[in-house]
C-alpha cells in the first residue's frame, strides 16, 4: 500500500484506471483519416511511381538498346512498337484499377471520415 | 506536290472558304451563347463548379490535344518512324499519373489556380505571386507555339501561301480567341473544346479507317509498306532510323520525354479543369474519360503517321513541309480528295482554337485571381473588379501572344511547346506535389522551388542550341550556346524538387502543422463534395 506522504510514488498498476496510458507495443488502432492516408500512400502512389518508371525505362531502352527494340515479334511489329502499345494498355488498366479501388476502398473511408467531421463543421 | 501546288489546287475548289466561314460563325455564336452564364468570377473561371463529369472529361481532352499532336506527331512518325512514337506514348501515360496523384486532391483544395492550392497552407501573397508569374510564362510560351503552328494552316485554309497569309491567320486566330474567352470564359471554352473534341475524333478516326482500308485492315502490311517506302527498310520501325545516336542527343530525347510526361501534369489549364466539376468523384470520372479518348486518339495518330509514310512516301512529305507538319493534311488530300483536306484543315484550326482558349483562360484567371486579387488587393478585391481584370487580361495576354508569334516566326514550334512543358515540370509540379503531400513544406521551400525551376529552365533554354549558335537556331547569327541540351527538363525538374526540399529544411520559417492537417483532411475526405 502506498503512503499518502509520498506523492511522487506512482501506483504499481494503472490497469483499469481511466488515466491508463496505452500499453507499449500496442498503439491506438489507426483512425479513419490515418487509414485513408496510408491507403493512398502505400497503394496509389507506388502504382503511379511504377507507371512513371515503366515509361522512363522505355524511353531509356529506346535510346540505349535500339537493337533490342528492333527485334521482330509478329509480322512487322517489333518489340519497341509492342512496348508502346503495351504502355497504352497498362495506362487504361491502371485507370480502371484505380476507379474500382477508389470506389470500393477510398470512397467509403472518406465518407465515414466526413460523417465524423460534419457536425463539428471543421471543414468549413 | 508542294505547298504552293496544294494551295493552288484548293483555291480552285472555292468551297474551302465557305466551310471555314461557317465554322468561324459557329464559334462566335457559341461565345455569345455562353456569355450569359459568365457573370461572376466563379462562373467565369470554373463554370460554377457544376459541369457534368463526362462533358468535362471530353473538354479536357479538347484542352489537351494540341495541333502539335494532330499535325506534328504524325509528320514526325512519317519521317522518322519509330522515333516519333514516344510523342504519342507520353500524352497517354500522363493521364494515369494525373488520375492517381493529382486530380482528386487538387479538386478537393477547392482552388481556381495552383496558387490557391498552395496558399491554403503557405503564406498567401508570395506563393500567389510566384505561381502567377510561372503560369504567365508557361502560358505565353505555349500560346506562342500554338499560334506560330497555326501559320502552317494558312495555305490549306485560305488558299494563299506566304508569310503575309500566315500572319493574317495568326492574328485572326488570336482575335477570335480573345473575343470568345473574354466574353464567355470557361463556359465558352468548354463549348469550343467539346466541339473540337467531337470533330477531331470523328475526322481522325475516319481518316485512319481510310488508311487501314487501303491496306486490307492489316496493320502489319501498313508498317511493312511504310518501312519499304522510307528508304531505310525495317530500321524505320526501330529507334534511331534518322537521328544520330550520340550521347547528348539520347539525353536530349529522354529529357524531352520526361518533360512531356511530368510537365503535362503541371500545366495550369489542365489543372484548372479539375476544379470545374462538382465532386472529387466527378473529377476522377472526367480524367478517366480523357484517358480513354486520348488513348484512342493517339492510336489513330500513329496510324496516320505510318499511313502518311506508306501512302505518300518521304519525298512528298518533305516537299510539303520539311518538318512533316503538313503530312496529315497531304494524307487527307490523297485519300479523301480536296473535300477531306478542307475538313482536316478546319479540324486543325478548331484544335488550335480550343487549346489557345484553355491556355488564355488559365493565364487570365491567374492574372485576375493570383496577381490582382491576392497580391495587389490582398484578397479584398470585389467580384466585379476581379471579373473585369480577368476579361482585360484575356485581351492583353492574347495581344502579347499574337505579337510574340509575329516576331518569332522562326521559332521552332515543338521547341516552344517543349519549353512550356519544361517550365511546368520544373516550377509548378514540384511545389504542387510537395504542397499536397509533404507536411514539412514551407513558404521558403515553395518560393525556392518555383523561382528556381522557372529561372533555371528559362536560362538553360536560352543558352541551348535551339536559340543560338547554329543555322536552325532562333538567332543563327549569335552564339551564346553554352548548354548542350535543347530541352533542360532533365536538369531543371530535379533542381525544382531539390530546391523545394532545401528551402523547406534551411529556411527560417517552420512548416505550419495545423493548416497542413486541415488541408490534408480536406483533400483526403473529399471535403468539397459537401461545401460545394
């Protein structure tokens, strides 16, 4: 039992007390804003970076490895032209993927964040 | 067939002028129709933020595809084969980047201009001033490039060739642009861009179908014939058919492609269109529309380029214009007769008109809203005054661009357009990305990045071989060619990013956590959906 004359001595256990700090190793579950930010940064931005990287890689290859790009695949279609077509196709695929991902994941999160904020009017 | 023969043939036709006149009257009627809907700055600048997403997406496509892509790129492909292909890939891929990284956050900041988006978290006056100046520089370069490019249409449209005819057409185009942007703002620009998008897609798909039909709908046949007629054989379809492969030139091409990709994501008139719709979801749908349309158009442009090489052969194309800028028109004439040529020339004119409208509107918005409203009047300008300044800014910017294009007729069109993209990639994009995504960004960082990117790209371009020190340069008699690359993006864009970071770290001002958190919440939670 702690003496009332030793005000700086802390109680052995906070468990159950309303002032208990979260135990180490178990951080707060992420808020919806944090989840939304994490989704955007860990999924959307890397995909965008990959698209840019693929484009720059093609630009470099065309200038450095011209012989490789001239390899013929079908008829008169060579690797360089096929890669150009592929970039158009990946762009459309990435756009489709993002639209679906945003509709199923980002929009509901954003909606619940907004619902939590609106009464307090913090957005105005 | 040379350009003068071409024009002579059309002068006989006579219907050209009538079709062209009908077209011009339509454009002016559109402007008057849109005038009533442009009575407040919000409606003049961004159509009241309530344009439907599909219409905005199609208009965005009309805003983006310039005469360089319609006339220049097929010409380049017809002459250089594979080396012209990257000019078609960049404009497609950029829409994935805009969709994923920029469209929704920028819409959610609720801005008219890029300066607005940054001013939500940084000190407003300096960033408005810096972004306003960067926007003006980009717009003037791009407008000048488009107007000079329009000169090439003088022969097929007016039936007369020569310098005087080109000047007439440039002045006429500039005046037309001033009239309808000043009268009807974003509303008129949207209508003209919709019209342009429709006629551009219809005409180019029709022409591409004619090309493919000629080769039994077999693309491989088309490529084979193009390669055979090029004189270099199968090398025509691989990199380096015409260009010398020195290290500097390779670096220059990579630099140009980098600029074409990331510069397009920083162009003010493209960004402005993100704000024209009601919600972030609508902005997303707009960009999806644009991505699909651009993809279709660029595939068509590739067919037109190889088609010109296969149907006409390089001698005819070079005789029409050494840079290949008339290849699409010659192809139209060869496949569809003079009627098709007239249609394509009008489409090209509409293309340029729609693009210059978008740029002039973005520049005028920046002058009225950033420079006048935020810097001069410190945000206390009345709506009527801001609108009046915007209308006069359209007139001034239009006159300046026409004057510049008359002076700079020797200007290489793709160089001026490339420079506009370069400034956008170096001065606007770094600050915009940091502003939207980096908590530690400060006003000092923004100013270093914007001014650093702006000054470095312009200075390096002035010192480049495109401006002096060679027979094809803008000033062939002078020589201050100190920088080896024509397109400085590969140096200036990383510099813009680096300076933005350095200024934020070294500057005395600390990042404002509270305003960033508010901005982040706004961009993440699609806040505009509720407050619009």
